[in-house]
């Protein structure tokens, strides 16, 4: 799992912007992405709470899992 909470102050809510075409989901309170596809960048929108809300959109890249291959020795 990956978290977008480092891009904004606490409080408010997180949503995908734009919505992904797969089954990925985002926790509205923490920004944690579930089911993210490695090598894919997602737009995450954070909307602050309170009487004067503001919006921040940030791209979050899900790193691909490293692939292991044969190890060659000299």
C-alpha cells in the first residue's frame, strides 16, 4: 500500500482525479491506495475541510516491484 498523506496537511479527504479505469481504491481519510498497479501514476486530489476549503492535486507514482534475475559472478 502507498500513502498520499505526505502531500497535504491532516484533515480533509482524498479522491482519485481522474478516476482510474481499474479496481484501485483510495482511503478518503488517509490517502492510502489499495490495488495500485506498479509503474502507474495516479492523480490524487486532496480537499481540505473547514469553512474555507482548498484543493491540491498531486501525481503519485506506484513503483514497479523490482524483478530478480540471474546473478552473474566474475
